[in-house]
C-alpha cells in the first residue's frame, strides 16, 4: 500500500514537472505566425499610424482654409497627350500600383508551392510595376515643379473666393471678342505661373487667352497682358501655401516607401533566383514578408489617392 502511494506520488510529481516544462518551453508561434512576420505586422501597424497622422493633418488644414485648389484643375496633364485631362494620369498610376499588388500575390502563391521560377517571374513583374509607378510620380512632380512652379513654399493654384470682372489698365471692364464682360465666378480655378523667386513676377492663365502677368506687392491684383498695350486686372491671389507642402511631403513619403520596396523586392528576387530560399524549404517566407509590406504600400496609396485627388 505504501509502495503504491509512493509510486502514485512520483507519477504525479513527474506529470506536474512535464506540464511546467510545456508551459515554459517557448518556441510557440503566436497566432500561427513566425517571428519575422509578426515583427513585420508590428512595423506596418506603426507606419499606418504615421500615414494616418499626415492625412488627418491634411484634412484639418484643408477644411480650415476658405479656398483650396481643385484636383481636376491641378492634376490634368498627361505625357505626350496635350490638353486638359483631369485625373487620367494619376488613375493610370493607381492602376499600375494595384496591378503590382496582384503580381505580388502570385509570387507568394508560387513560393508556397516551392516553385522557384514562378517566384522570380512574378517578383520581376512586381519590380517593374513599382519602377513604373515611381517613374510616373517623377513625371508628375517634374510637371508641377518645372512647368507649374509649385514648391513646398508656394502654390500657384487657387480658386476665386468671390465673383468678379477683369479690368483694363484704365479701370474699365475688359470685354471678350463678342462684347461680353470678361468675368470670373466664385470657385473658379486659376493658376499663377512663377517666373522667379520674387513674388512680383507671375503669369495668370485664363482658360481662353493665356498670357503674361505681373503681381503687385500686395499679392492680390494681377495685371494680365495678352499683347502689347493690352491688359486686365484680376482680384485673384496665390493659392494656400500648405497645399504644395502637404502634397510633396505626403506623396514623397509614400514614394520613399515604394522606392524602398522596389529595392527590397529586387534583393529578395535575386536571392530567390540564386536558390537561397529554396534550400530553407519554408514556403519562401521571406517573399511573403516583403509581400505584406508591398500590399501595405498599395493600400496606403488608395487613401492618399482618395484624399488628394478625389475629395
């Protein structure tokens, strides 16, 4: 009887010992995710808060201004296609980035199948999509900076805050060719082209007769000339400076993420082609981790597109 009790006590103690060891043995994957993927999720969560802060700041500044540039008027250029094409180019940019997210999904799928060639092929297409997006953004920035003269400290785009009429130099109302007054309406978009660092050198573009102009020192009136001795004066002014600063900062911050993603994708693609991940036999987990980052970059662009170009 005593021997039985001792044996039972020994078995109970041994069972408790095994339970304690199981509790503290470690090595468990939380949420069935590896350490690397879990850390990537933590990074993406913190990055999401950063982007959210920037976009909230944009919204707060925009709705605190009495006037704001019209996206259809600002983003209306298209390479090798003259004319006014509102939001067409940025729509193409968005489609390219979303398509690259699809190719990234295919790369991850091929990685789960341990298909080395499939992984390399679809990652290569993803890199091309990211590079195409960066090239498109470079064109957009070049157009706004070199052609439209928008910088982080000045914004030539604006909208009239009241109805008005253009005036001749002698103060009389300017007339169109059909005799009607050359007027503008509240909310109508316009653009002032900078010709130098001095605020006194600008040009006003009328939708019908673009020409040169000079802005006075008060920054409120524009002398608009379409030829020798011809002129008009408008109560137009430079648009809110915050627009240029916010646009370049937020889209630039996102562009930096895309650029970093393209670099990492290229490195991982080269490693995959060299058989580095095939030897690990873990379903190309590294490809899946960079895929999480790339999908995040695409998702953030959807919100940037919504805030800057659609609202």
